[in-house]
């Protein structure tokens, strides 16, 4: 088992070798909490999992590695995870998944363990490779059930090690535990220059507070799959937004229609206006604040803006992505919008 843990941690997760082997002899700490659950939540790699409160944690567990023994079930749990420096594009995922499956097969073969099965499964909407193996150690025969996840944001492996004769008995419990795994995009909190506003964006994004490509924005940030930016403009100093009221709360239908007409005219007047299509407007609360959600497509890209008016300022949190990366982008935007603070 040591060999495959080491190989997977190095090649899939870039985990230090000593950490990957810690379950086989490091000191542990007993953390009893009978009848309660514990939520393991790694915000750096973007994975959470609910496990029994009654557990014995490996003291050598660190950022990318979490290991614990579950005494009630006789299962050793290992979670290895890391975030990618840049998210994988949708066009890369098929090849990356094939590479992960090939590597898992080779690692099992080279470990000396016997492969019992290897199949592709869906866990909470995520694709995973599930492998069952058996082997012989100093304490006798053991079995391992592994799940390897490869997502645009990162890679994770969750392993359950037990006595070989307990594999059948524990299979439904392992399934119950693995179905508590949730993934999300690791985020960083960004301050909007010159204001008290903040919001969360992917940790993989680099921030430019003086963007030459968008001089009307106080910041622009992006990674390989998504760009975001924030515009903060004084209504009194920018006549193009003089049509906006002092607040977007309590608007009449007539006022909403007037605002929509002005934005439509503004989009049409821009250099790429003739390419803009699928324009939509949605007035309503955005994370507890009254605002306007504006969406449109432009030559294969999608733009979404969350627009607010406060203290005499036009405030817009903008997101742009290629339509091919919609699944990733929409998940990130949903996280980011919930963090906006004005």
C-alpha cells in the first residue's frame, strides 16, 4: 500500500513523500466525539467531506494530506488533494481524465496490490475513478477502495483502507461517506481599490489594479477560463449613467423599462454592438442587495454584470467567459456573487 500511496501523491498531487506515508507509523491524536460528525474542509484545494466525529487523526496531516482512523468501522481514511495553478480548459478534460485513469492502473500494477475492479462513477455530479484493490501487509491482508477525482480546479484522491474480509461489509458505508464529498473553487478575497467593497474571486486569478485594457474599471482579474472586473463610477461625473436613479430599490415597471432601454442603447452604440445577442435584464436582490443582472453574448463570449447604485455611484461587478467554459464559469460566478460586500 505504501508504494501506491507514494506514487499517487507525487504524480497526481505533488505531496511530499513522507506525508503520504504518514499513516503507517506516525503519532496520532485521539479526537472522540461520539454521535457527532466532523466536516473536513480544505479551502486551499476546495474539497470538503463529512466524517465521523469519533476518529484518530494522524498528527502529520498537513495542507494537502488528511489521514484519520475511524475505530468504529475499522477504516483508515486518507484524503490527498491539491488545486491546479490554472484551471484546465474543457477541451483538455477528456485527455486529462484518460491520463489519470492510465496512471491509476499503472500505479496499482506497480504497487504489488491486486486490482479487484476499476470503474468510472459519478459522485455528486463529479466524475471519479473508483478502484478496489487487495494486498498483504505486516498485519495481514488488507483491502483499499480508492476514488480519484480530476476537476478543472484540482485533483483529489480519497482512500479507505480496511481488512480485506471487511471490504464487502463496509462497501455501503464507504459509499455513504464518499457521497458527502463536495468540491468548490478555492477563492481569495479582493478589496476594490478606493472603496470599502470586497468580493471573492478564484485563488488562481491574478489581479491588476491599473488595467490598461479596461480603464473604466478599478480592477481586472483573470485566469485561463474567466475574467472579472469592477467598475465604480460617479453618476455626477459620468453623464452616460445619468439615467440611473439614486437606488435600484422600489422601482416601478416604467422606470425599469426606461433603464433597460438606456442599457440597450449603450450596448448598441459600442464598437462590438452589432455582434451582441441574447441580451437579458433581471431586476431583483443580489446577495441581499437590490441590483440589476445584465447578460449578453458577444462573438462566442458571455458577459454578466451585477449592477448596483449606491452613494451616487454606478457599481458593476463584471464576469466574462468563453461559452465553451460555461460549466466552470457559472459555478465560480455563483460563489463569487454571494461574497459581494458593499
